[in-house]
C-alpha cells in the first residue's frame, strides 16, 4: 500500500473511492512534465484545522503510476498505455 496527502480547497468524504491524476511541471534538467495517477480510497480528511497547513485528504492506493506527460498543441496528452492496470486499494473497481 502507498499513500499520499493532497492539499486542496474541496475534499472528498472519508472512505470515498476516488481516482487522482496530478501533473507535475518539468523540473530543471528534465524535458517533460510527469503525470501521477492512482485509484484508491480516502482514509482521512483535514478541513478547518487552524494548526494545519491547509485543507486536504489522505489517499491510500495499491500503486501510483508515474509516466511522462506529453505536451502538444492541445495541451497535455495522456498515453493510456502508460497507466497499466492499477487496482483500487479497497479491492473494488
């Protein structure tokens, strides 16, 4: 199992099954942005805590897929073959 905490203005409910797709810009020395994709479920939601860095949620997944994000005239092009078969961490699709 792998996990991530994602800061965002609107959070899904705890225990929700979700898919997450993130695009990271190319870093210095890199030629392409990176796409991160995962399917899993929400294990924690932090909203309105004045001591935290902001609202967000924790996601648990069996795997995270990292692939190059190809940028063309139409924007970011996703090659679905790069995704493989990611399974939901809860075991349900």
